[in-house]
C-alpha cells in the first residue's frame, strides 16, 4: 500500500472516530432530540451554547405591540382591547414596589423559569413603544413651556 493511500485511510479513520464521538452526545427519546443531555424535554433540547447567525421566530397567534400606538392615538385597540398604558406616576409607584417593569418577569421568576425569546422580545418592543410615547408627551410639555417662556419674555 502506498504511503498516500495509508495516510488517506488514517485520516478517514480519524474523522470517523471523531464523528462517532461527537454523535454520542445526541440522544432521541419519545420523539424529542437532546444534544448534551440524555433527557430532552422539548422537540429539541440543547444543554450548552448554540452558535448561529440568525433565529427566525414565528408569532403563531402572538400579537405584535402595535396596540400601544392604536390605543394612544385612536383611544382603543383592535389588536388588544384590554391594553392600558400606565401614566408615569402609576409606573413609578409600580417600580418602587416591584423593582421591575410591569408585564416583565422579575429576575427571580426569570431565574426559576427561564426566558421565552418570542414573549420577551414582544414585551420589550411594547416597552420601547411606551417609552417613545412618554418621550413624545414630555417633548410636547417642553415645547409648551418654551412657548410660555417666550411669551413672558416678549411681554416684559
């Protein structure tokens, strides 16, 4: 056998051993697949880090928080009729008592239950939209105060 054939055989054998070793961390149980675990509890359970370039999450019935702007500008929301944005005083009272934003799970709850990406991303987008509206309201108040100041200055 030539050296190059022997070398190729050795490389293929090594790759085969490595592949078998890596596949040993993959398990299948009751139609669920586990990577790094022998007890998968979902369709795919991975115990360890995942490296990817992108994740696409389908909403599947979840409502994107356009209801925040609907409620603010229309007075009601077709997307989520029971949505209510707190005024800043109520928000501050909630924060003082609970030490986290309304509708956002506490650190303790997140530590116990984990974080659902779809749900959390939608909640964070809701909070961004609310912050945008709070900022716009404050800008309107600042603009009104500036107009009053200019009026007082011109009256002197």
